[in-house]
C-alpha cells in the first residue's frame, strides 16, 4: 500500500528534504511538498541588495525548479494541521493525509508586534531587510540619501541569522566610505543583547570591529515603540534614540499556521527534540529549519546539517527503529565585514565560536573568527553552493553534520 | 567558582548564575538582587515564583512569555528588573542564564 510523506514549506529545508527523501525512499512512498509561494528566495542575498551587490533577479528562482521528479508540489496556503487525524487542511479546504509530516515553514518578520513600526513611514524611513521588498526599498533610499543618522536595531531575540544585522552595519560603513560620504553618516547599532553577539569570544572580536569602524553600539536596548513622525525609537526602560533611517529586524515569528493548529509556542515555533528533530506534538511529526524551537541558530547551514540527521531518523522511523539523538546544534556562518573581507564562525549547542582553521585543522584555507579575503570568497561562493548543492540535498565536501573540535583554539 | 552568600558557600558561574538550583534560598535570591541594585518586594517574588515554576517544568523562557504569563506585563517586568529583566530575574531565581537561541 502506498504511504505518504507531506512536507510543509518548500524553502531551504523543505526543498532539501524533498530531494533527500526522494533519493532514499522507494516508490511505495509518495512525497508531497506544499508552499504558498512560487518563488524560492536565496535569503542570505537580501543582505547585499541594499548596497547594489546583488540584483533581485540573482536571488530569486522558481520553486519548482528545485523539486525533484517524483515529488508532488502543491501551491497554496496551509491552513491547519490536525495531528489527531494525521491530515493537513489547506486554505481552500483541500485535505492531505499523511503517515509522516515534516514541518519546514520557517520564520518571518512580524513588524506589527512593535508599536508604531507599521505606518506611512514603513519602507520610507523605517526599513527591514529580511524581505526582498524591504531590501529593495532600502537600496532605493540609500541611493538618494545624503547622510544623517542610520540606526540598526534588533527588536528581540531569537531572530534568524543573528549575525545579519551586524553584517548590515559593517557593509553600510564600507558602502558610505566608498561613496565618499562616511563622514556625513552616523551609524548606531542598538541591540537587546549586552554586546554585539551572544557568545563571549565572538562578542569580544565583534565589539572591537564595531569600534574600529566607528559604529556606536547601544547594548541592552529593548525596543518598545517607534514614533514615525518624530523619528525616534524608545525602549522599555525609557531610553530614546533618534534616527533618520531606521533599519529594523522586527520580532521574528513562525507561521500563524501553528497558532491555528494549536501546536506552537508563543512565537509559533514548534516544540521539537533538539537531538532527534522529532516534534513533541506527535511521534509522526518532525520539524526542521527555522520552524523549530531548538536552541540552535536559525540559519541555512543549520538546516543543512539537520537535514542529514533528519533523513536518517525518518528512515529509522519508517523501519520502526529507535531514533538517533545526533543533532548537536552545529552552525557555520560567514560574517561579512565589508571591504571584501569576512569572518567565519563554527559552533554548536555546547561550544562557542573560537579562533582556528577550517575545514582542515591547522591548514584552513578558511580562518575562524578572523577577518580574511578568503572568508569573503567563501561567503560569495555560498550563493552557488546554496542553489546547486545545499537545497538539492548534496553533502558539502569536507564539512560534517556534527561540529569538529580539531583545528580550534578553545582556551586562551 | 564559589561565593559566600547568605552565610553558605554557593557555586556560581563566572557571570554569577547559580550552578545548582538546589542551593537556592530566598535569602540567596535577595542577596543577588541587592548586587543588581534591586530591593525585592512581593511583586518581585511573584515573578520569581513564576520563573522558577517554568524552569522546574523545563519550559524555556523569553521576555514575551513572561509578558503573557498573566503575572506581569512586559512593561512591568522591565520596571521591576531594569536593564535586562530576564537575565536579572533568572539570576535572582537561581536558574541558568537564559539561552538566547543564536
Ligand atoms: C538577511 C538574511 C541573511 C541570511 N544569511 C544567512 C547566511 O549567511 N547563512 C545562512 O546559513 N543562513 C542565512 N540566513 C538564514 C536562512 O536563509 C534561513 O535560515 C533558511 O532559509 C531557513 O530555511 P527554512 O526552510 O527553515 O525556511 P524558509 O526557507 O524561510 O522556508 C519556509 C517556507 O515555508 C513557506 N510557508 C510558511 N508558512 C506557510 C503556510 N502557512 N502555507 C504555505 N507555505 C508556507 C514559505 O512560503 C517558505 O517558502 C539569512 C536570512 C536572512 C533573512
């Protein structure tokens, strides 16, 4: 008898899993992947759009191009999951039954969560860059801008790709310098964290870079509201910061679908076992990527590492075997620092990012937690790797799903 | 490392969070609060109770979750524990530093 796997979301993780599973499972399994959009966006590219490094066309491709033969792609909005009935119901009422469900619906910005953020000033003086529209609007604004105060703000943690706002600050510094107007721009980085980042060693390094680039950091700033008319943001403690341009990373939330289905936490992330990626909703529901509540970075690289482990666990589940608790929270992120350089960080649940070499211990060619041109080339190559290897579920050479401690300097 | 609080040796992390929740007592909590410049009131203790309850039930905490708890709203939470309310309240509660999922 035919059995069904349904994958919710055809972004980074959903597309990757549809490729993994089609290769691994025989024809008695039918695979369906559902998404509301027709376009797949290379989201890491949003960072470069405001500065004219990437054109929107380079980072958008049709979703169907990456879904393999033998997988059914369904377009439409998913309304609800009914775990007790093993079915998913679409906005138009259509139903899909499943034996195994994989949730890969990602996370998105929710600017409406911050009082006053939405309004006539949205995408005029107040921007996001976590959507293509936001990144394009910011690009158009910067092209005409003659200078003033640009404030970059993270509303609250967790956010996806938590280093992206810092990268935006670094790239803005380089961009204004390149245009010969750096002296006309004041750059401020206001964050709810107590430093540039959450992990101590990386924070030390990044705080230093902010200083070097003359970007003022305002730590422990927890935004409460935006006053679009007077161009100020206020935090819960009463502190105010004025701006000419506000680049915000608003609250990030999982899909509303979780709220409708009654299975998410208060920001719509799905409670998931951090080692096996099985959800706590029901044993035949798994989750991957930004949609889960596991304490790992929300990043494409993390989704990639999770994918190898989730594939194995689903194959075990199909055979009735015990799941492997293997996911260690491995993340690997380039941090673009401007002027053709970047840093690289590699870490997991228990090991913070440190200095060293990657992926070959002692050799590199990439250097951890240190600026280099090679790292920048790695970041740029990531776009090719993403379209050609990552979402099609190929193993990245030399990089293992679990973090390796070799080549790293842990105590200094 | 070890630190003497409320007359006993308590194991704490570099950042001053208790390593073992079992070593916590209200006196220890009040002493940590004092270090943070906070004088504990009934309002404070209600929040600490809630946070410890969540911790015992292994529910990860966020500022938003505390704000939705019915015990206090976000503004009030900030007013009681100015600066970094979740961090400060976690320290006073004797639970580990909140992991901001990065
Ligand atoms: C500015 C920026 C920079 C980044 N830089 C990096 C980087 O340098 N390196 C890195 O590794 N990662 C980076 N990331 C993060 C990375 O893009 C994400 O972590 C990754 O795409 C997550 O994949 P996902 O499959 O979980 O979610 P997504 O790729 O977002 O896919 C979710 C899909 O689900 C669909 N969906 C959601 N709800 C519904 C519904 N109700 N009905 C139908 N469909 C639905 C959506 O349409 C979407 O297609 C960056 C992200 C941003 C925004």
